[in-house]
C-alpha cells in the first residue's frame, strides 16, 4: 500500500495485548513511532516486529509525554492513537482519500470520531462513547498538547475538518482494569489540582456522585445501553467522587502523596 508522509505516534506502557492491532490499523503511515515508558512485557518487541520505531522515555504525564513524542516524529503531520485504539477499515479508507489535500493545506488539525467497545460490544447510545469528537490528527508546528498529567487536550487555532468514519476504542477490558484506571487517573488529576492551588470543596461531595450519575445515565443516554450503561455511569460517578475525596486527603495529609506514589509505583500504576 502506498504510504503518506505521516507519523503514527503511540505512547505505551505494558500494552503487549493491544499494540499490534493499533499499529497494523494504519498501514499508510510512512512512520510508526512508539514512545514507551519502561514496559516489562513484550510491548517493545511486538511494536518493533510490526514496523514501529521505539523510543524509550520515562513517564512525564500524559500531556508532556505526547509533546515529547511530537518532537521525535519524522513528519510534521502526526496521527495520535492510544494502544487500545485502532482505525476501522472505513476510517482508514477515508484518511487515505482525504489526507493528501489536508497535508498540503494550512489546517492545524483534524477531528476524528471515536466509537467505544465496552464489555466486549460497542456502546450504542451513550453519547461520550458513540462518535465522540477528538482532535487526533495535527501539524506539529501548529498545535500542541496541554501539559496536564491526565485528561490532556490538543490546543490549536482555526477551523479543523472532521472525518466521518470512526475509530474504535477498546475501553477497559474488565471492571478490575477500570478500577485500577480510576486510582491512577484520580491521583494524576489531584496532583494537577494541588499544583494549581485548587480549593478543597468537600461540601460538594454529597451531591457529586448523584449528579454525575444522573448526567451520564439520563442526559447522556447511558440508560439506553442497558446494564452496561448503568455500569459505565456508576463507575464515572464513582471517579468523580473519589478524586475529590483523594484531593481532600492530599491537602490535609501531605505525607499521603509519597505513600500513595510508592504504592502505585509498586503496582506499575503511577504513569
């Protein structure tokens, strides 16, 4: 298949189960780059076997890690996927058709739509999991990732086209995976809040869980996805509450930060 002057950039840590599918879904990329933060499984070997150049970089936080990856890319236009994401054949075909004009133009970025597979099946109604619009294709001189430790976003000026076909996201293959992710993401988010001096507002805690659950379950239509929708709304609400409780602990018991960091490091979760 003809290649296009584009780099696929993926950041990884222990993604042996996912990385081959991700890399193989973008056969038209002239370069495939994996930035790995110390995997101790077969991630690196599998990535290299599937055509990727691997760069090792200690974990910097999601935003900083993506910005570092940007500096390592050989081409100015970059497509970013997570290891548990992959292009559908329809999006691959659409990209091959539309990329030449986009790469030759003056746009800073383009939006892709993401479809989520949860508990082994696609979500059908839950809005954040059906056609979620994300800026994942960009020119490195015209866009930059925020430096947030988690929930980073791509910043750029000007209009950006949106592609029609979706890419897939295999979201948390099991509930234990999800709970470990909640611990990891909450810790990173709370550190960002601490660095910014965010006030502690524990008076919100009694309302946070209920409001977050109702927002996802009713307003975002998770209820139409049956019990899977209930579970995804419940875990999202639990995350919203837990990170506020954890932030209260960080501020009122500062030694807990080092203690939690040690625990997360021992379980390979502090990244």
